[in-house]
C-alpha cells in the first residue's frame, strides 16, 4: 500500500514538470501530444475571455436600463445615478475576475516562461488595482472600514440602493 501511495505521489508531482518540459508535438507514454493540450487550453482561455467581456457588456447594458428606469419611474435621477455607478462597477468587477482567470490559463498553462510570468504578474497587478478601486468606489469606504460603516449605517444606505 505504501508503494502504491508513493508511486501515485511521484506521478502527481512530476505532472507539472511533464507539462512544461514536453516538447511540442512529442508524445508521452500513452498521452496526447502537447500541441493538442495547448490548443485545448487556448480555446478554454479564449472562451473565458469572451465570457468575461460578455459579462462586462451585458452588465453595462443592464445597469443602463436600470438607470433609465430608476431615473424616469422609481427613485429619481440622483439615486438612479448612484445605483448606476454601483451596478456598472459590479459588472466590470465580475468581468475582470474572469479575464484574470483567462490570463492565468493562457500565460502559465499554455506558454510558461519567466517573461510570460512577469507579464502575467503585471496584468494581474493592474487588474487587481482596478478591482480594488472599483470595490472602494462601489462600497464608498476602504475594505478594512466595513465594520465601522455597517455600525454607522452607511453600508445599509449604499446596498439598499441596488435593484
């Protein structure tokens, strides 16, 4: 039993090295060619990117419709504008998260290199900064001030303005 467990552990720990060191077009023992794996990962990455962009577009359209409805019918233009900014920010945040996931898959899994890893790090850093800025814009306070805002009632005022 110990021999089987150690063999499985060895096989699992050698998978990342196999994925990086396997030359393009070469076959491993019983496995598909690396080129087919790269193609599949590129398609997956592209699909996640398209989904992320789609969520941003649909989120912007939905936030705009809610803004117009709120301004004309329900809450008035100033409150509708606050909702619009928050709803638009939420759509952008969700889309950015998916775009970061697609970048990770596309950069690390498909073409792993130190240059690509550095580029990925910069992309993730920029998108994380954007996400953090949007979150502060939506909530109206720093994340570490959330408990204080909830105690003062600011959080309740902001979140009840959503549709």
